[in-house]
C-alpha cells in the first residue's frame, strides 16, 4: 500500500481537461426525475401533529443516471443516455432537460411505465434555510419485462460501439437486469472502458474495467466492516479476487479514496478541508469524472485524483447539481482550503 502525499492537485492534471471536449460517453442506467418542492412552514396542523407547508415553488432536475449524464455534459463530453422513461409528466420534464443540455436520450418504448421520480419537500420558517422534510418515491420497482430488457441490451451493444467509454449507473430501478449487465460486460471486453457505479449489485459486474463503490457498498460486497486500515487493505485484496476488475475506486467521504489497481493499493487523501454541505449526487460527479478521464486516456491514478477534486467541489453545493469544466479547472489552478 502507498499513500499519495497531501499535496495540491498537480499541474499535470490540467492538460487532461483539455482532452475532455468531444469525448463520447454512453451512460446506461436508472434515469430519475429529481422533483423538489419548496415551501414555508408557519404552524402545526390541527388534523395531525405535522407541519403545514405553504407552497412556494417547485423544480425538476436530472437525477440518478441522468445526473451522471449531466455531469459528463458539463465537463465537455458528448453524451448519450440510455434508460427507460415513461410517457408521463415527469418523463416529459426529463426529456426537456436532456434536450436543453444537449444530451442524446435513448429510451425504448415501455407502455404504462411510470418515470422513476423522487419528490423532496424542502421547507423552513421565514428567513431560514429550507431543509428536506420528506421524500416521496414513485416508479416501478424490480426488473423490467423481458422485451424491454432485450431492447435495452441490443441498444447498449450498438451504442457502446460508438463510445469512448461507458458509465453504468445502477440505482436498483430495474434497467440493469441480467441481459443489460451481460451487454455491458461484453462492451468491457472491447475497446471502451466500462465504469460501474452500482448501489446494490456490484458482484454481478465482475470483469468490468472499473468498479466505484462507496464505503458502505464495498462493505456490503465484502460481507465485512474492516476495523482498521490494515484490515481494510486485506479485505480489498480478498474481495478483488472474488469480484475482479482492472481497477476499483472506493470513495470514503472525508477520508478521501482508495484506488486498487492490480496488486497495488493507493490511498488518495481528501481534497481540501472544507466540511461537506450536501453529499447528494456526489457519487454521480465522481463516476462521471472517472469515466471521462479514462475516455481521454488518463491512468487510473490520474482519473481518481481528478475525480477526488470534483467530488470535493460537489459536496459544497446543495441538491442534485453538477461540477462544470471551468469550475474544476479553477480549483486545480487555485485550490481553495
């Protein structure tokens, strides 16, 4: 094991950003409509011991695989997003956002499907910061029907052939069934690197180019919670033998990242010292940056170091938002403590 020194990101990473423009990335996964409702609380209801929220405004953002696609686009990539979107109001919002951002959206027909939607109610008193009070989820649970799965797998094989890299964004919404997983692993055996961000099913992606679990996801995969760093390193080596990939990047929040490549394990310290404001969507930002860096020809180490900076920038922002190319370049040139 080796640890990278606690240094500002080297200038050698800056030329990598110049290689991002026009790189073709395919995102396949669970595209979600992140629906935010904002309001003001002023009293308790007489009907039940709950707050009354007076509606102020609402907005829809791209979430899940859609947020990963948005991050890639804002970093300069040419992006195709493959998923399943319903013919409903939220599906229309997702399509509109993709058109506005210049994301090519590919979705097979799935009659009756409800677009996966996460509605968050954020409220607070007068002149106070709005905080999340409740989340309401809508959309189908479980695997999609065989016909839709077959269409997705065929589309993935076709689109992966046009891509410089593939990002799998699996939120457990049903898009990544057996046929689609098999198609993604087939792509990994060809020219394009395939990076996998899977919340519940990393084991199924053995053979991918890169696996990107966070710490709890890795512990679920390993079946153990390491008690110290030495045990963590042993667990990483054992787990990678069971679930092989060319590399693995484990995000550890305020503890930075761990990169495992071949027999080497590298600890990447956290970027900066500012406390996190909101971790929502940080995994999408990290996954997008890793994938685009690999598409541009970066080493796993440079890709991980760059993604570490991008993730640190994201957690300084509220909600499902992206980190843009100019913002990332500015942080590399002049890191903020």
